[in-house]
């Protein structure tokens, strides 16, 4: 839920303040342009990496619970 909230804030706050951020220049580009072109993409990548990490931990935990409930991996071999 937190990742969805971050995604929503990135989509709403970035464009909302883009004109105000255009007053700041860096490397020849206005800061609002940089946020829209690069910053948002980096934040999306961060959200994806965090989501993959959380889902891997969740799947590992449920896989361990399922193998314990089945009697372990050696129960099916007998």
C-alpha cells in the first residue's frame, strides 16, 4: 500500500511543482524538466525494485510454510 501511495505522490506532486522547479537550472536544463524526464523514472525503478524484494521475501515465507504443512520435502519422496 505504501508503494502505491509513493507512486501516486510522484505522479501528482512532480507535475504540480514542475513550473516552480523550472526556475532552478542545473547542467543547462531546468530542474522541472529533469524531474519529469529522469527523476520520475528513477523513482519508478526504485518502486519496482522494492516491490520485487518484498514479494521475494513473501513468496519465500509462504513456500516455507507450505513445505512444513506438507510434512517437508522428504514426505513426498517416500
